[in-house]
C-alpha cells in the first residue's frame, strides 16, 4: 500500500503509482517534499519550469518527459530488442528536475527569474544531494548529475541516455512553442 504522502503527490505526479516498490515511491516524494520546504512555493503545482515561462508548470514537464521516455523505450525495444528498466526510467524521470523547485522565483516585479542558488550551484546538484539523503544509490545520483548539458561527465546508463532525448525534446518544444 502506498503511503499517504504518495497518494497526495500522485495527484500531480501520477506515474508515482506506476512504481512497484512503495518505498521508492515514498522516497521520491521525500525528495520533492524536502525541496519544496526550501522553496518559495506553497505547493508542488506552483513550481515553475523555467525563467520567463510563467505559464509552464514544472509538473507538466516532469509528467511529459516520463511518458515520452516510456513510449520511446517501448518503441526501441519493439524494433531493436533493447531492454530498458521501466521502473528506473520512471524513478529518474520523477527526480531529474526536482531542483527546479528552488531554481526559479518571482522577483519584485512578478517576473519569473533564476534564483541565487541557480546562479551558484549547477543544475542537478541539489537534486542529487536530497536524493542521497533520501536513500537513492550512486546510479541514480549519476543519472541526476549527468542529465544536464552543464555536466562535463556524460550519462553512462542506458535509461539515462534514452531519457536525455525525451527531456530535450519536451524542453526544446516548450521553449519554442508554449504560450508564455
Ligand atoms: Fe527536464
């Protein structure tokens, strides 16, 4: 049975309930909860995707990338027989951008801007710290830390390589064509 916290967060991140291991699902929520405590947002749906894109929620990007990555993995498996760990794709997808919660904020003119932490700490690092504190292993930390072009180290895990394309696809299309 999922924890009360998973039930609550799954209203915004429905793929939490695709995780078969309830402890992993709860630990993912722990990372989000710890990050939200440090943020200006009252609840998860207030967190934003990127500076200048006030209308795009962070959860819409996370949900889109998880679904895109799962679809991609199934298609590549169908045609090439490559096996992917879907549980790992979902867990990583749910965690990969959680530090965006603290990377953007509204300034005095109600403009969404990069926060001080975003200007000082490389994307992925705060997510990895909180993932470590919530019990995630070095493979998951590697995936989080290397998913950004800011990282000099590139992903070495199949699911992370696949996820990178889904993440970039959603990011690029939203940046170009979303209403903002
Ligand atoms: Fe992302």
